[in-house]
C-alpha cells in the first residue's frame, strides 16, 4: 500500500510538473517537498546535473506539513477507529522498530526520485 501511495504521488508530481512546465529539478523538489523527505531532496540534488530542486522543495514543504497536521486533526477529532497497535514483549526496542518501519519508506522514496523524476 505504501509503495502504491509513493508511486501515485510521484505520478501526480510528474503530471503537475508537466502541466506547469517545470524542469526535472523542480519536479524532483516538488516530490521531495510533498513527502517532507529531506533525504530525497539530497538524492535529487546529487543525481541532477542542471537545476536546483531546493526552491520547489522549500515552497511545497510547509504546505505538506500543514496538510498533515490538518488531516491528523480531522482523523483524531472524529475519533475514527484506528488499528490497534501490535502486541509487544517486554524486551522490544522501540527505536529499532521505528527504524524498521521508516527506513524502507525513505529508501523507496529515494529510488522513486532518482529513477522516475530526475
């Protein structure tokens, strides 16, 4: 599901980039900013030979943060049933579990930026 969402967002950013006649650097910055993913911005900057994705990133990033806050408020304010957290044993390390969840998403985002948007 996460991969589908990232690919869908990449397609949306690509479509917006073509409609607005953005360069590939600006489109990559648009994607990195909309995912609030600074490592994706660095990957785009490293992969590009011309252009600067930082401007598009810095324009989109605040809007993405505000959108996430609004959506979180709406979801929690409506008290929608959220999935129950998985059972954990006493010896679980929460930091390593968080890393296991976040690292693959960051890597997929980096791959999408380098392969599809640059």
